[in-house]
């Protein structure tokens, strides 16, 4: 598929035969088109998975060609994927995301209403494609509860997160904050009710210009987020400031059920 080549480059392309086989087995692929352009403007691809003893849909890829970003197509593709899953009785769609991509964070957290409570170091190993080359492929595991009220409201645009300035005015502390272009020192999570974790506004551009600082951000986010998640925090919002800065909002979550006890 040319759109995969264009967005990621040839190295991570999923072949069409595999896409068809997955669709034939409950998975989902949708292509989005713009009037007057015969090439696909966007696409989404995911498959059925099992996680924590429950069926869920794993969304492996979402892409909109650069010319069509900001057009609403990305949301339309996720809505189509959601409709497909709700019809199947599936309630959660999940995917992995590079936590340093601010645009994706806005899209996933602020616009869709997703959240994360899992961080994976170097999830895919070294990746050669143009978005990922040169850095360990750390990922957050994003969960999207597609039947929840918050999701409905976010999709309808009825409910938006507060601004980063508002969160700062409330006195919410940072576990990680930028110091100029570089990450500042990590203040490990303790018992705060809310925490902010800042990321760069334009990570790809920073990585191209200053790979060392990009790597420093990778390690700083790791250092801040891993202990926070281990203490039971989840990142539930991504907040933006008028000047382009952006930060995840972390809040403590009720503990998840432990492993099912199979003893008689
Ligand atoms: C991820 C992707 C599908 C989203 O599509 P999109 O058309 O860019 O998404 P939208 O414009 O609807 O939403 C992005 C939001 O981030 C905002 N945004 C854009 N750049 C940003 C930045 N650098 N920092 C913060 N926010 C940013 C946009 O303004 C928009 O918010 P708004 O609607 O409130 O204005 C698309 O950007 C893409 O194909 N990226 C490359 C592939 C990829 O990363 N796939 C996703 C893997 S999880």
C-alpha cells in the first residue's frame, strides 16, 4: 500500500495479503478518500486480540497523508473502526504509541478520550522506518473504551480537556518538565493527586536537528513514567498550552484486579 510507504517508508509495511487475511478473520481495514484524489488519503488497520482474558481489538496502524492531516479523516477512520468493534461486542480498542509524539497524544487522549497505564521499553526493537529510526522504540499501550460516555462526548466534541495553563494555575506539580529544549530533572511521583509530564511539541523535528536531545527525552520520559505507572498512576489526558507546550496529566487509578486465582 503506497500510503504505508509514504508515512513510514517501506521497512514496516504490512503486505496486502495479510491485511485481507486479517479482515477475513474479524479484523478491520478502512481506507479514506478525499474528493478528486484517487489515492487513499488515510487508512486504519487492526485485528482481534485477547488481553487480560478479554477480547479486544488491537489497532496496529493509523495514518493520514500529510496533505489531509487536520481534515477530520483520522477521527472518521477511528469512528468506523469503533462501529465495527461495537457490532462485534468488543468494548476496548488498544494500540501502541510513541509517548513523545505530541500530535498523536492530542489526537488519542484529547480527541478520542483514550488513556494509558502501561509503558514498554523498546517494544518493537530497533525500527528502521523514517518515524522511528535511531531511537529505542519505547511505547505506551493506549486503551480506548469505545462504549464509555467520555468517548462519545470527545468524539462529538462536547467535552474538551482543560488547558495546560489551567492545570498549572491549579498548582499541579510536574514529574517531568522541559528545561528549554532539554528535559529537566525528573521529580519522581509520590502521593500527588495529579501530575504533569511534559514532552516536546515537535519531536520529529527535534530528532532530526538534535538526536542527542531526542534520546535524552526518551530516557527522561522512561525515568518519569515507569515508576509513576508502577505506583498506580495512569495518563488520562494530554493538555496543551497556547504557546504549543504539551503535557500528559497523570492521576492515580484504582488497582487492577490481580491474576485470577485458579486454586481450588
Ligand atoms: C496520527 C494521525 C493519523 C492523526 O491525524 P491528523 O489528521 O493529524 O489528526 P487531527 O488533526 O484530527 O488531530 C491532531 C491534533 O493534534 C494537534 N497537533 C498537531 N500538531 C501538534 C503538535 N506538534 N503538538 C500538539 N498538538 C498538535 C492538531 O491541531 C489536532 O488538534 P485539534 O483538532 O484540536 O486542532 C496523523 O497525524 C498521521 O498519519 N501521523 C503519522 C503516522 C502516525 O503517527 N500514526 C499513528 C500511530 S499512533
